[in-house]
């Protein structure tokens, strides 16, 4: 259901981005130190700087190895990673002029990352660490020795260039990486919200299924009694008009009993995973035949507009019931001249049903599909909800539109790939 990037946690993605920032900063720091050493502009403690840069490189390598591990990246660990960056940066500044170094404002980059990705308590702690480091560098640092006016003028020019370079790097890191990090967190929050919504829907489905199982068990006896009584009435009353009505009633009772039997067979088939492969046309035609027995007053026109060979699928029973619910909704809106079409492309199989009713009122459009919400005087408000749940579980979607020429267009889309309940093409 989710791609590789989504399955990778936001904290782990952010740790990888932090490692990339470190590598880029380390390259800039090493380049600056190397330039100063080769140009012999400043007498700096080269050994101490080299050791600090080597520790920073080792820190990057260890973080990269840790990011590949299976254990999760906690907020505490991420805060400690940022604290390590602040400490290494403070040590480098100590050996390179302290607070006079143009790269001193780089302190803001780890703090911005912390503010975008961590709770406020960790951000406050890291801000205190950065402020302590900056304050300490105002007092304790390795001073830069200057020789001559020309040397001092060149150093001022380098200082200004360093300030510009530090601003450019900091702006790039904050603009690109922090936006990416915050986006990863928002994406993770959205996925968690979707999972919570799916969990709530599954609980509602379980409650409905429990009630449906009890109702199905209780309906068997009254349906059998009704079948016997209708049969006796047909024998006792030869009136042709009454016989026609009793025949319709008998057919409806028979259909109800078959629906209950099919419910039991469907549960057994799901348990055994016994699904039958068929073409989309065969499936739709079988559903339409069954539906027309349920709604003999409805009239429809069926068209196939897809090009090429009809795709094959293995629809579970709940998908069949979903399509029946959608057809019933369309017939309830207007049973005359329903337009039913079957279409497909390289990715999707589309079933569309257009009725000529009044359409979907805009005031309640967002509430359609919620459990126990109905726009009809009869019904329980579960048909569209159950249909959407079954189709979504199969990887598809159900959408309702107001047709531009009047009425409602219902679109059911199923994927042409192996998925939950769908067989190979």
C-alpha cells in the first residue's frame, strides 16, 4: 500500500539528510582549512584542526552506518546528533579565531533543523548549548596572529568572503533540507491519520458485520414461513391477477433466501480463498442479471467502451455486493434508462452508472459514504459506506459526480494488478 519512501520513517529520512548536511559542511571546512594552510595566510594549529576534522568525518561515517540499522531513530538520539554537530563546530571555531570567525553564525543551522523536527524542549536545550558555545568563544579561543597592514587587509577581505559563503551555505541548507525534513514529518503525520481513519472504519465494519450475521441467522425462519404461506395462497386462490402478484412475492422471497445462502457460501469461499477468475464483462453481466431480479422495475442500457481484450479479474463476494449496492442507489434515484458502461485502460477497470435523478445535493455531498447517513426515506445509510470500504480494500475507489446533463454519475474503479481480492490480468 505504501512505497519504499513512505515506509522509511520520517526520523530515519531526516537522519540521512543530516548526514548529507554534515558531509557538505565538512567538505567546506576542510577546503577552507586546506586553502589557509597552502596559502600560508594564517598561523593556525593545524594538528588540532586536522584531528577535529577527522573526528567530524568519523562522526559522519558512524551516523551513516547507524542510519542503515533496523532500530528506530528516536527524538532523543536525533537531538544528541545535533548536539554533536554543535560541539564539533564550537571546537573548530575555538582553533580558528572564536567568535571572530565568519562561520560562527552556522550555529543557526542545527537550531533551525531542531526547531523544524523536534519538540520544543529539545530545541530549547540545543539553543542553550549553542548560546553557551558562542558565549564561551567570546572569551576563550585561539587568537589569530596578523603580520603587516597588507596581510590584515587581505584577512578582512577573506573575512567578508567567508561571511558571504557562510550565509549562502546556511540559506541553502535551511531552505532545502529543513523544508524536506518538515515535509517528511507532515507526510508521516498524514499517513498516521489515514491509518487511524482506516482503523475506525474497520471497527465500524466489524460492528456492522456482527449485526448482519445475527440478522441473517434470524431471517431464515420467517423467510421459510413466508415461502410456505405464499405457496398455499397460490394453490387456494386461482385469480390470475392475484397469482401474478403472488408469483412476484414468491420470487422475491426466493431471492432473499438465495442471498442468505450466498452469504454463507461467500464466507466459506473467503476462508478457503476459493475465488473464480472471469472477465470483467462476465462479472458485470452476472451482477446485472442478479440485480434485475431484485429490481425488475428498473430499465438500463449496458455498453462496453473499452478497447482490446476484456481484462480478467477474481472479484471477491463483497465486491459483487458493492456493485449491487451502487446499482440499487442509482435505481432508487431514478429506475428508468440507467446508463451502465464498462471501460478499461492499462491500469484501471472502470464501471460507470448514470441515473437521471435529481443529482447529489451539494450541501450533503461531503457526508455521502458515512455510516448511517442516507438521503432516502428508507434504508439504513450503509450501502455506500460498505461499498466504499470493500472497493478501497481491493485497491480501487468509488466516486459520485453530478452529471453535466443531469442526474448522478457513479464511478467504480478497480486496479488491473494483483491486489487484495483481485487476480492477475
